C-alpha cells in the first residue's frame, strides 16, 4: 500500500468521525475472504453495484469519409477525429458505500492478498477496515472502459468536477422521496478508491437512512452528461446485526 493511500486513510478517519466497531458475528470473518469473495463485495453486494453504459453507434463498420463528400454516415465526425472503433464501447461505473465496513474490509482484504503488507501496515489496515462511520456517508465511484479514448473522457469529467457544479444534481434519495444533497466532492486520487461523494449522515437532526426506509438511490450528474443512477435495498444492508452504510 502506497503512502498516498495510507495518508488518505488517516484523513478519512477524521472526516467520517469513525469509531471502533463492536465485535461482529458473521459466518465467515472478512480476514478469511478469498480474492473472489472480496471482489464480489466490491462489485455486486448490498453496498456495491455496477452500472454499465454502452455506446453502439460505432459497433458496425461504415467507411470513414471526408466531411466534404456526400453520403456521410452519422458517426463520421467522431471517426475522422478519433479513428474508427467498430465495436460497442462499454463504460462500467462501480458505485460503493465506502463508509460501510464491508466495502473497506473487502478493499483491505485485496490489499493483503495482493501486496502482503508489513506487520505495521497490516495493523493500520485492519484498524481502518473495522472502524465504523458516525458522521458522514461516503459513496465512491470508479470506472473502467474497453476503449481508452472513452475512459479518458470520463476521467476528464471526474477530475474537472467540483462540489459547486455537482451539488444541485447529486444526492441520496429515500423511497419516501426525501433527498440528501451532496456536501463535498473529491476527485479521484492516487489511492485508487475513486471519486468520493460525501454526504452528512443526518438530516434535520435524525439519521437519513434507517430501517424504516425500503431503499436509497444514489444519483450524480456531471456537466458533460454522465449520469450515475443506482438503487440500494436497505433491508439487505445489514452486517453483523447492524444497519451498515
């Protein structure tokens, strides 16, 4: 684990207002998860979902033509500028409740498997994985694409966005229609955790997410038209007997 990630972990503890969680009663402790199990938590679990956006406009071959010639196809401008793709282009957005312990535990478990950290670093990672959020909800978004030009466009949007341009179109929405708007946005950093969307944990002095809510929707809209829209079932977000988010 690099110094940037370790520094971020220390900062996150202050941002979240994290406290040590009580012992968990689970069938399989996170420290024993396999690589496949950890990846499952990060990609498809009560705290993580994947949104796939596809562009099929250049999936089928059509000759790239000079813009002055007749009979141009609809995607000639992009082909002339960037070159033909001739396949469907997919962008996957991984949306995660980063403030939920299972997500951080899965991330730490993968670090342990892949990097074999020292005893000192492993202890810090374990502490980070078992801390419980008390003041903030953090949703992270990472992305991947099968075409570098498309991923570059997404990265530009993620890096150039600021809280002010996102806050009116980025929120958590409960099943009863109430919304919790973005408090702070942090672009992706070198730690690899992705763009961070930070929300306050309470609304009008009460927890925004409770067991009385059936689902919560995360919605974010970037200025270039990228829209991320995922729904999470609250009843499934129970971990060690506690509602975890």
